[in-house]
């Protein structure tokens, strides 16, 4: 998918289960650049997430949703 180490800042909701204060909050995080657009769109759509990773060319990317579901991100093959 993307070159490892490239990221973009995306404002994401930090779920209360991951917050030191136990309260939901918003924060800008570096997100793997090849999935940053998907993460941004899910956040704008009100979908709560717990984490994401593009897979760094070793496995498929994934986005873990707060409700326990996992989205698998399949990249395009390039020649």
C-alpha cells in the first residue's frame, strides 16, 4: 500500500475506553497516509474507531471500530 513511515495528521475521536481521563476527546494523530482519507471519512460520518494500520506492505490494512467490528483495507496492486 503506502511507503512505511508516511503519515498525515487526522483529527480523530479518542474513545473513552482509550482515554486516561475516561472521557471521550478529540486529538490530531498521525495516520498512515494511504488510509488517512478513509479514517477521516469515517470520523466525519460519526463512526467511532479504536485504531487503524495500513499493514505496511506485510499484511492487509485494518480499522478497528469501537463496536468490535474490523474493516479490512485492501490496496490496489501496482505494476
